[in-house]
């Protein structure tokens, strides 16, 4: 699931930048590689923000998806999808961890975290 989350972020970031989309088979599966993929995706999304103007964001991209074939969407919509896609899956992982008996008595809300000032 973590691979899926980070792979989707990277692949959509690559689409936004007009880069060759990394194949799933080329994605690392080790912990360090997964988080390096996440960082690469975040950097690419930041680059898209820095490089794009209004006409860029309203433009559309046609692309192939692994599960549902060819699709078309605005760059703006693709960017928002890249940002929000993982939220659902992280929530699914949290539910599974709770169901498996892992402790949930720690502050895992952003408001209570020191991660962002």
C-alpha cells in the first residue's frame, strides 16, 4: 500500500512535468527507497507549482492508467488528485493497524504534531 501511495504521487508528478512515467516494476520496495520515492514525488510537485502559470494549470493531459485505461484531466485536477490520493489510503492503513491491535493512544493529528510549525 505504501508503494502504491508513493508511486501514484510520483507518476502523476512526472505526468505534470511532461517526464517519462516511472514503471511500477522500477519502483523500489525497500523502506529507504520508498521514502526516497516520496521525496522525489514531493520535489516534482513543488517544481510543477513553481513552473506552471494559469494556462499551464488549465491545460489537459491524456494519460494511461494501470487499472482503467486512457483518461484525460486538467493539470489542476491531476495535481489535486496527487495530493489527496494518499490521504484515503493512509486512513485505510490506520484502520487496519487498529483492527490488528496496534496502539492508537498517541497524538496522530496534525494539529497536535510538531511536524509543521
